[in-house]
C-alpha cells in the first residue's frame, strides 16, 4: 500500500455497477478530488479496439492519472477504479495480466475499496459488453481484494440510498468528519 499522506478510496466492481456515479457523489460529498476511470478515458481517446495489447497502455494511463491527482497532495482522493480493475479485467478478457501491473496494483493498493454490487440495470454504452458476466466479475473483484488483503465494503442499492451507504462506509472506515 502507498505510504504518502493522501488517503485513497476506490470504487471497484463489474461494469454498470454505479462506480462513476458513486465516485462523483463521494467526491462532492467529501469535498475531495477524484480520478476518472482510465479504461474509459483510453477508449474515448484511442481508436484501437480493446485487446491484450491495450492492457499495458491502460495501466500506464491509470498510473499517470493517479500520479497527476496526487501531485496536489490532497488529503483524500476518490478513484473511479484503479489497477486492481485492470488486473481483474485483463484476466477475465485475455486470460492473463502482465506481472508488472499486478505488482503495481499491490504497491498502489488503496486504503479502502467500495465494491459495487451489480444490482443496477445494465445499460449498453458502446464500451460495456458483458451483461451476463457481472456476477462472475463481482466474484473475481472480491477474490482479488481478498488476495491483496485490501479493506473493502460491499455497496448496493439504488439512487440516494446507494450513495448514502457509500458515504457512510467511507466516513466510518476513514473517520472522515461529517
């Protein structure tokens, strides 16, 4: 786990599980900056289709976005996914993940993860493509967090209730004032 002054909270889980919405809500509710999802940024700016060859550029982008956000030395930083997501998705889609990414995921492991249940309606958006694999992916994310020894809470529900549960979990875990 990183050893700097910034405390990290990561939204993680399968596609269409509300990570981006929760990241924005937490950032606003906790007055903290947030790091966008690297894979989505990559897809929006690079014409190549996702493949085993794009795993490493996505990981590098995730690290660059994280490093740029940390440069301001915020007390708290919210992440819309991190390298753990890159590891889980690389294994799921391509059967393997480069070892250096797995090591970076360990080194950069966040202080706290919110593992989002796939209990929201799946919506196609041009990037999402596995509506029937969400529960399998949820299990893979949980297993990887366990292997890493990461602190996490599962978050489910819809709308304001989901946001309130996430905010409460972060405040309890990190002793963040109301």
